[in-house]
């Protein structure tokens, strides 16, 4: 009984930003758990390469797309619908950041981040809504999992104004969507990762150093693949069927202790 609560075999998942970092960590866990996974990434070569690597472990396919453009969001949704009749799990993980002082922060640094981090998740869900509705049921709703950040929950360590605002926005959008879609058998939750061993964390480590950064994290370590992939599986599985509208920090205690 307990094992069946975390069983995602046979579910179909679409993971944006799935070629590296947290997206790839969750994608690998899903593939190994028996889900059929579609990876979305901006670079076609990288997307295809990652999908091929994960396909050695199970079923994984590449659907390259540049999600900062509406036309690409529509094209991706059409391409996915041509392959699948239902979507059990949509993971909105693709994102970007921009750092600069308040005096010098450029408009393009605002628009680029907001378009990918906040606008794209909403409109991709909108275009895939019919397929999510087909997958959901009262007992086991379809899932939308948005990747937020601890920078949307506390004061960021660096001047990443558009990034922090976009992540706070995705947390609130998660609550709004959850309220609107619960009756349509679609759960919407968010994960707010802390500091993980990814490309996005490398610049921060270069500036602060690992010891100083870890001094503010109660767990005293970076997050690893199992830390985030386990949460990703839980939010896609029957075990979380009665959870919606939640933003879950996965941060080694950073937010809870601040």
C-alpha cells in the first residue's frame, strides 16, 4: 500500500528546462520511476542529448522550444498534443536570472526574466489545459508543479530584482491557479529550492565561497539530486492527491530558520 502511494509508473510528464540542473534531476527520477518523460529546453542539441542519455534508463523524449516567445509556447503545446492525448504532470522549471544594481538594472533584464519565469508557465498551462483535464480524476488529479525559489520567500543575497519578484509571483500564481483548477481535477503546487549544486549557484559560490554560503543554511550543505527529485516524485504521486496551492521550500531549513 505504501509503495503504491508513490508510484508514478505510466504517467506522462512534460518538464521544461529539463536538460540540466534541477529539471534534469527531476527528469531522471521520473524516468527511473517508470514515467514517460518529455524534456523541453531551448538548445535543441542539448535537449536531444540529455533525452538520449536518460532514455537509457527508461522512456524519455526531447521537445526543444524557446519558451520566452508565445509562438514557441503554442508550437510546443501542439507538438505535445500530436504525440499524447493526456498530460499527467507539467513541471514549469525553465527559468533565468539577471543581476545588477538598482541604478543600472536594464529593461531587458526585467523583461527576459519575467517572460520566462512568470509569463511562460501561465501560458503553457493554458495551452495544455485540455490534456491536463483528460489526465486528472477525483482520486488522482493531474499535477502542475511550478519551480519557485527561496528568493521569492526571503530577501535575496544579491541584486536580482526581476528574479526575486518573478519567483514571488510564481508562488502567488500557484495559489491562484490551484483555487481555479481544483474543481477540474488539477492540483497546482510549487517547489521553492534553496541552494543546490547547479550551474545557477556557481556564480554565487564564486563570490561568497561555499563556507560563507553554508553558514546561513541550517543543514550546512548544498541540496543534491535526491533532495529535489524525491519531492518531485511525491508531488506527482497519489500520496499528494489532496495537496494543492502549496509552496514547499526545499532548502535545508533556510526559510524556516529566517
